[in-house]
């Protein structure tokens, strides 16, 4: 009898190690994101999103993680992917993605997303903080396209 339990335990552990669950792609995506392997992270997040619908509890969390990874490998796609989430995102989600884009000096894309967030959440203190951060970073770097865009929006 003890042998059956040992075999069952070994089989269960080996199946878990193979990464067959949907949570595995999500966790692998966040681990890859944390380690700086952005292409791998994007792939894992895409796998996780393929197993979910937009109404699932963790869909937006995974989609935002995907956008964080995309910021490093395809900033233009980051904008398209994030804005497609529409009403599902919060000011915190905007902050996460905009800060990631600023970190990789993709100021114009960050400003586009920022402007969508400010329009959607005009009274949000979080959006005000993000706006100040983007303005400060753009000024420090001296990105002329970003500065022109910020001036056109009335942020400068």
C-alpha cells in the first residue's frame, strides 16, 4: 500500500514539474519579468492570456504584466495592447505601464498612455503623480519629441 502512495506522489510531483497548469505560465511570466528576460516573459504571459477570458479575475493582472514585458521589446505594441483593455484598468495599472515605458525611455508612448489615463481618471491623485514623474523624466533626458507632446497637452 505504501508503494502506491509513493508512486502517486512521484507522479503528481512530476506532472507539476512539467508545468501543465495555467497558473504556471502566469507565474513563469512574472519570474521572467523579474529576472529581466522580457521576451520570455511576454511569451509566458501570452500563454496565460490564451487560457483566460477578459472576465477572469487575474486577466488584467496578466495583461498588465504582458505590457510591462512588451515595453522592453515592442513599445508601440505596449500602447495598443494596454489601451485595448479599456475600462478594466485602474490608475495603478496605468502607473505600472507608464513607469515601465519611462524606464526604457519610451517617453512619447508613455505620454500617449498617460493622456488616456488622465482623461479617464481626471481626479485621480495617482494620475497626477504619474504625470509629474513623466514630465520630470522627459525634462531630465531632454527628449524633444516628448517635450513637444507635453507642451501640446498643456503639461509644460
